[in-house]
């Protein structure tokens, strides 16, 4: 993450997946190998927005990968 943000379940204004994704960093050194399947684990306390943000960010870098969570 670029910046620390408050936990979603403790705020009145919940960020949308696009706002969360804009704050994510992906180490491009980890993107060199082809990935067929990627599994994400999220606690989904609030809305699943963090999962959706991560899923979209990964799909951009691994367009052929199946991303499951």
C-alpha cells in the first residue's frame, strides 16, 4: 500500500474498490512468471471491496489467470 488507511469496518465512509486499488502497490518482480490460478484470502468484515480491488489489480497484470477467493 502506498499510504496507511483506516480499517474499513471502523469508518463511516467506506472506500470503493477503485479508491482502494489506487492505493495498492504490486511488486513487478513477482509478475514475471505466468500464473494460471491465483487465490486471495479476505476476511470480508465489511463489503469485500478490498478483495475486489486486489482481484482487479492482479487481473490487469495476469489477464489469463483465474483469480479465486
